[in-house]
């Protein structure tokens, strides 16, 4: 039978410590890898939502531009009417 002495146990204890350390590091690496993958999925979904929001905002901006053009046309028509009235009243006098 093998004799168990501290000289024989030191290498075995060292291997156990190294094994536990590697196992712990592997667990942390796996947890970090999973966290990174989850963050990437979250970022992709957030990016998709942001892209949709940007498209919606662009559509709203285009609608506002159309509204502003229409308002400008109405103002020009009103201005022309006012000028026409002033010119017609000044011609009558």
C-alpha cells in the first residue's frame, strides 16, 4: 500500500486546487458568455424598436412638411385676397 505523507499530498492538493480554479474560471466564462449573448439579443431588439421609431418619426415629419406647405398655400391665397381688396378699394376712390 502507498504511504501517505505530506510530500505525497502536496502535488495532489496542488492538482485539486488547479482543477477547482479552472472549473470556477470556466463557470465564470460561461456566465459571462451567456450574459454577452443575452445583451446582444436585447440590443438587437432595442435596435429594431429604434429603427421602427425612426421610420415613424420620419413619416410624421413628412406629414408635417405637407401640412406646412398646405398652410403656406392658404396664407398666400389669403394674402392675395387682401391685396386684391386693397387694390379694388383704392381704385374705387
